[in-house]
C-alpha cells in the first residue's frame, strides 16, 4: 500500500475543512493519479468540482492524464485563485 | 534632533547646486569633453541605486524608461505593483479598472487614500502615482476589460499585469495577451494565499516595440525570438482549461483577505515585470523569470511559506495560444462565448446535483423548511413563545465575532454535527412537542438556505433510519416522530445584509 502525501491549497483546503495536507494509501495495483482523484473525492465530496479545475502537481510538477505514483510521492491540489 | 535634518537639507540643496553647476559646465564644455551615457544626469542620480546594482545597471534602467505596461485592476495587487513600477522609473503605465474606491478596499489597496472613497480607482491611483513620479506617463482607462476592448488595450504595451479579482476577466486578459504576443505577469491573492506566474511571451513584433527605441544594436540581436532557444510559456487557458465553478471562486469580498498578502504578491509581480522588461539586456538570456513555473505563497504556511510547481508546456491545440489562436490575431475573441465557457463547470455540477436528488424524498424532508424575512425574524426575537428559538449563524467565524444577533451561535456551514446536543433547551422543547424553531442565518441568504436544507435532510435521514429499524423490528423504541412535527427549520432571506437594510442600519456592512 504505497502512501501518498497530498497537499491542499486555496479552495481545496477550504472544502477539506482546513486541511493543509494528509496521506492516502493506494493499493499496489491501482497506484496512479486517477485512483487518487477518486479516493480524494470519496473522502471529501467538495473536491469533486475543485479537481476538475485544479492543477494536480506530482512532486512539484504539473501532471496531465494518468500518472503512476509510488511510495512517498507528493501530490499538490492547486486550484486557481482569482482574488486581487 | 534638528541637526541631522538640517544637515540633510544642506546636503540636498548643495547637491542641487552642484547639478546646476554641472549643467552649466556641461553646456560650456566642447563636445569632445562632454560625458555620455544611457541616462540623463537627473535620471542617473535619481536611480543611482539601480545603476550601481551589478545585476541591473544603467542599460536596464534606460529600458524601464522606455517600457509601457498595462495594469488591469487597481486593487490589492495593482496598488503595490503600480507604485513600485512607477517609482522604479517605468516610462508609461496604463491603468484599467471600472470600480470605485470603497471603504472596505483601503485596508489593502494602498494606492487609495481615505479621501478617495467614492472616486474611480483609476483616478485615485493615477493621482498617487503622478505624485510619486512626475516623469511617468500615467494613462487611465475607466472600463472593465472585455472581449470587445481587450485586444486594443493590450496592444501597444510591452507587458500586461493581471491584478483583477474576476475569473472571466482573467481568461479575457490571457487570451488577448496570447493573441497579441504580450507577456502577462499574473498574480492573485485571497485569504492568506497568493499565486504568481508569467504567461505567454512577446511576439517578435511586440518586442520590436521596445527594441525600436533602443540605440544599442547588439540589444536587438540578443532578443530571444527563436522559439527553439527558449520554451514558450503556456497561457492561463493552457494551465486551467476548465474554469472553476462559481461556488469554488473565493473572492476577497466573500472569503476575506489579509491586507499584506496581496501586497506581497503585487510587489513580487512588479519585480517579475521588471525582469521580463529587461530580460533581453541580461547575459545568457537574462534573469530567469517565473515563466513556466507557478509560485505559491501562504502567509500562514508555517515552514514553507513559498513553494512553486513546474507548469505544463503550452498546449499546441490551445484555442488562444495555439497556432490557430495566434495566427488570427485574436479575432476569434469577439465571437467566443465567454459566459458559456465560464458557466461550463457550473452546469456540470448542477446536472449532477439534480440527478442525485431524484427520488430521495425531497418534498418529505423539505416539509418543515421555510424562509422568513429579516422583519419576521425581528418579530420572533422580540416575541418570546417559550418554545425555544435557536439562531444558527453560518457566516465565517470572523464576521460572527464582529457582529451577530443576540443569542445566535456560530456553526460552520460545512460541519454542524449534533446541533441539538449543544442546546438542551431546544432539544427538550422538541421532546415536549413544542416544536422549537431553528433559524439559519448568513450574510446574503445563500449559505443559510444551503445549510437549512442540509440540516433538514440530515434529520430526515435520521428519521428514515429509525423508522426502517422499527419496521424491521430491530428496536424497542416506538414509531419515530416525523421531523416536520418535531422542529421548524427556517432561514433568513437576504441574510444579515438585508437585516441591516430592513431592520437595523447600525449593523456593520461586512461583505
């Protein structure tokens, strides 16, 4: 069960009830960003719409589509901020 | 301590005398003996600390004097960004904003004074900037950037600063910059967090605008025009192809913002702008800007207040900065349906919600839900019935602490477990069949409606669970009472804003 660290920013942090980060264990055979997205929405339903927009950065790099993850990878959920 | 100040005065007056003497001597000197340089005498002295900075110097300072920057939004970001750019010696700045200064702006929008409340933000900021630096050409456009005017406004500028607080405008600005080939330094701030990056890049044509005024031939040759030499940064649309749903758009008005946070971001934005403007004068491609990287700031982030992530490359098929978008010169923007695009994510969320609500007994759970006006609430508060009245305030905690109805308690809109446990009087009234009342209240009547529905649904779910247990014979308790007979659930139309308008004008305006 690889353990993934997830960081929440801006609106993502709001809908998770103020969580800055948490860890998620993913099954060995389903250890990728798609599975993580599903797990995050299951735990925090408010993330559903946020994830459609947010940058999903794996180890500080933008990710697109399904990217495999491994133990100690760090995923950041970064929704755009629009205030000014 | 009068001595230092008088000394300073003497020094400054003697240096002014010296300047005048220099000018006289200068005029008298034959051309072969006159000094030459990139800056005038006055500018070289005024910007001496830039001139002496090894990584900056007179050539970059001269480039700043020629540069033209468009700043969209003169709020929390635009104030410090414009003030630092103009004080740094920027040649020309265009300020675009359609808003007027409000009292609640000036805790962070430092270009505006108390006396400017009610004035156009562009007029107020222009006055501040002209007073700071009379040599800067300050122009104002009192209008919102829209698809119809964005391209014309963006063209003719070397860099654009996005300092707006509106999602749609952010896409419009980025699209215009991608189409016109103008680098975009985009910052954002809300709460205690900020973001900053540089989108798009200068096209050969727009860079020429700066270069045309440059006397140094090698400067023009050093411009990074070859796409292979330098990665083309993405545009806003490349990075965020799906706009946020309205409910996910935190604004400073709705979510609050710590005053210095947009200040930090605006100052960083001005710094990036200077780097972009003078990059072609640096050795080896110049200082590395934030193009291709997103900087994130969290004032309350503990050990890691600043972090950044590498962004994706430009999307080849991007409607704005892909080949099709740029080759048309942005003509597509005038027919593009921005409202449909912005609402796309909302529609998606709404359909889902409706589907989820089908067949879950909406009428049943909603039977004890009512909406009341602030005037009706006033009646309830001043006419005790002895049945228990529980006013639940779901506004952000800070607003509740600033001003709340008497007896109201604060509960987060997102988490309100076991409401009744904290109010035995209300719980007892319910058991005594007195049908107590729970009133949800928020700022404008939107969150309170959501919270009332959520609560009604929760207690209805609780009821159906108990009922089903009973029917299956798994409990010794009797038939549970229908929620509609146990409690009234109300929420206040228009929230505390309307309370202020209809009932109590002394209630502070907080949103």
